[in-house]
């Protein structure tokens, strides 16, 4: 696969070199996915615990009502 990509780019990549690059490409792909998932779940946790803090401070009912008000702007 990498050999075909290299051929399209005008590079001469041997089969051995291409085979040696496969684990590196896999590691880079895995790293990218891990970073994306970590960022997503970090933001999700931050939002969750912010809402929990607001519920403790102002009450769950008030937070829920405010969320509904924001979600449905026609009722402003």
C-alpha cells in the first residue's frame, strides 16, 4: 500500500522499506485516536462535573429549567 502511495508521489520505496513503515504508520494512527478520545472524554467529564457543581449550588430543578430555556430559545 505504501509502495503504491510512494509511486504516485514519484518516490521509489522498496517493499522492505514499506513493510518497515507499516508499524510506524499504525502507531501514529493509534496515537492520533488516543489523543482524540482523551480530549473528547476530558471535555465530557469537565461538562458533567460543571453541571453537577451547578446542581449542588443552585438545585437540580433550577439547572434543568435553565437548560430547557436555553435549549428552546423560542420561550425566552
